[in-house]
C-alpha cells in the first residue's frame, strides 16, 4: 500500500482545491479590513499627544546629548482648539535643574541669537505654534544626566488658561531629523 502526500492531506480533511474565500476580491477585502483593524488598535501606541483644556500638545521630543552636556532642547507642536488665545508660560523637566522657554532668531546683523521668551508663547484661538529647531524651543539646563536615544523623560507645561499638564518627551538621535517632527505653525 502506497501512501502519498495527497492521500495524507485528504485524510486530514483538508481540501487543497477549495478555498474558504471564493474570489480575489474577498481575499483583498479581508486583508484591507485586517490592516485597518490593526491601524485602529495600535494608533494610541504611537500617537504621542497630550491635552489640557483647549490645548493639544503634539509629539514632545528632544535629541540625545553627548556625555557631559549641560543643556538640551525640547520641541513640540501646540494647537489651540478654543475660541480664545492661550499662552505657554513655563515648563519643567525631570532631567534638568532649570528649564526655560527660548527663541532663536537672526538679528539685524545676520547673527543667530538665542534668548528666553519673556511672557511666554501665545497660541492663537484656533491656531498652532511649533517649537522646533531654529525657532521657539524649551531649553533644559543644568542637565542631571545624559539623555540617550530611545529613552524618554517627563516634564510639565503650564498654560495661562488651560493649566498644567505632564508630558513625555521621546529622545531621538543626536542629529535627529527636525523634519520628521515638524508640525507647521
């Protein structure tokens, strides 16, 4: 008695010639549905957003620092969904002894300067502001330790009207791509 693979498969009750799905369209539909379900279920895991009052904070991030660095910068996007302007007035970070809101600008002589922002940053009603390299940013000074790529750290942002919210900054590479996090504004 010879026993072939085909006989073995038939004995298991598996029919090779018949498919549970009758058409390519049904198979494609199931595949699209599975990807949509996967996207919907994992979106909260990679959406790096925080809210307080009418303010939405989008993807707080920083760059890794070299050993011995005394400063670092934080970046994020701010959206005001309210009907009145608000203002980011202060920030803290667990990694820093001192934290300030700064702005980089080019002076009349063409020299790039950086200075603390007096009075905070206004977020217009229904508007957006980006804290990004070469512009507004949060300055972490008197670093307590090196921050490394792939890590994260906690800080707070205080708004004039919306109040205070705790956020987590993700840490990118030392020369991390600013474009990957540009939120307009």
